[in-house]
C-alpha cells in the first residue's frame, strides 16, 4: 500500500540523511587532522631550517674569512628547501634558490611580505596550465651589531598537499559508496520493520470490509421496519412517531457511514470497480446542483452553478456524481446561513477537465489544509459531529479523483471560505 511505501522511503531517506551528515563530519575531521599534521610537521622543519641558516649566516658575518660548513645547518635543495637573505637595502646577499619555475612566485611573495617574524604561512599558486604549487615560508631577522639582514626560508610542499587532496577525494568517493550501501540496507531494514504494521493494518482493513458488508443487511431491515411503522395509520401518538423519525434518521446516517467504510475498504484492497464511459461533465454538475439546491435553501444558502459548457470525459458516472455531491455537501455544511456556494467549470485544456466548488464558509486553518483528505480527520470535531460528518467524505473524494488519474487541491482562508479544485483526465482508458 502507498502509505507503507511512502513511510518506508521516508525512513530510508532519514537514515541516509543521518549517515550522510555523519560521513561528512568524519571526512571533514579527518581532512583537518591530516592538514594539521602536515602543517605542524613541516612548520617545525622549516623553523629548524631557518634557525640553522640564521646561525650559519651569523657566523659568516662575524668571521667572513672562515669557511662555514652549511651542511651542518641546512638541508640540500633536493629536499625542496630554499632560502634567500637580504640586507637592509633589500639586496640579495646569500641564497639557496628554489626551482626555476617556482622562483618568480617566491620573489613575489617576498616582495609583498608583511608577516611577523617566525610565523609560518602556506602560499598557493596556479600556473598557466592550471597546475597548483604550494609552498610554506617563514622569515627571521639576523642582527649583527648595526647590520640587519632578513632571512626567508621556504619549502615546496606541493606533493604533500596534493596527496592530502587525493586522500580527501578518495574518502569522499568511499564515503559515497558507503552511503549508497547504507541507504540500501536502511531501505531493506525499514521494509522488514514495517511488515508487522502492514499485517496488522491489512487485518484491520479486512475487518472493516467484512463488518461493513455484514452491517448492511440489518441496517436495511431497520430502515424498512421504521418506514413501515411510520406508514401504519394506527400509530398516531406524536411522541412515538417522533421516535420512529429519529430512528430512521440515525439508521440513515449509519447506512451512509457503512457505505463509506465499505468503499474505503474496497479501495484499499484495489477492489473498487469503476465503469468507464463517455459522459458530459457539465450535465453531471448541473444535476448535482439541482439535487442539492433544496438542502442549501433549508440553510438559506445560495447555491449557484456557472460556466457549465459541454465537456466530454471518460469516467465512471456514479463516482463523478458522488465526488461532486461530496464537495457540494461539504461546502453547504460548513457555510453559515445566508452565505453562498459556487460550482463552476473552469478553463479546460485538451487533456484535463477542471471544475471547482467554492464557498463563503468558515474556512480552514493553514495547518489543517494538508490533512483534510485524511480519513476520519475533522478540522472541528465537535462541529463535525453536530453536522453529521464522519471524516470520510473528502478522503473518498480524493480516492475517486485518484482512480480517475486526476488531481484535487484545496485553498482556504479562515473566515473567508474554501475552494476545492478538481482536475480530471479527459481521455481515461476504459
């Protein structure tokens, strides 16, 4: 049944959404952890290299004639480390160059350097081919008496950050695959969890169908008995006749409820039979307006039919008539005395026939609009009981529209009225 299919999909979607959020958090945390690990390790190495180069440069400044073993203080260029030393006049006095392709970018970074001493920063650069290069750099002041030099030390960490991105992409792909598998499992488990509920619901449907069918005979007998007694001229007592009228009225209500329950049960079991034939929708609506006018006049309500133009559709005549009666009866029921109900055919196209039932009644609250087609749902339960409603009329109307492959919608404002619009497929297959 559709309600269980929809519930199963909703449960599976909720589970997938939770898993998606969980996977996103895990991937984000892992990416940030790996990024922090790479940065902290490389930053420490860069700081050590900067201290080593600064020490070697200080020794050189203090003893310019003494050779300095730079291998003691600085790793070779093969490790992608490089440095540049500038004096106060921004003249390059010592260096270990970066690669030829990277050096213009490094010099640009140095020219615009405004970062505090000792702080390590990451810089990225894309060349004309779109290839991304990533470097880490830091600076250090070298002071010898009145001489001031600035050391810039950096390292090409492109391979490390490229590996980080690839690892993150791999995690995203694996996470997506895990999410698909988890969603499939969630959908399967949701189906298994709903089996007992579906079985219980099926039993209730069968009971409702059986009970409704069995109740029709005794109710028919009660109705016939009440009518016979009312027709008996020997019963003249006004009190007894009023009692019989009340019995007849209540039996009639009970019969209508049983008929509605039986129709709902048959629709649930896909046993609702329709007799498709070619008919004029305008003719049916005119007939319904004529039939319902006496009921409207009792409440001093003006029932109007407008724009009834011949529109041929393939449909079940009795079901379409029942649909229109339900909507008009519902409109009259919830319209105050002196109000109006309008039944109108709207512009139809080649595939759809459209009609609406609009009243000037009490209206429906926004929070109740999406529930009016639910079974046994009544916006105002106390008033619905007074008016004889059982909460099945609009549910049956929705079911009739559904089996005709149509669409029913509602628009309403509290205190202003309600409008039900029905779209029916014209060329429904027989």
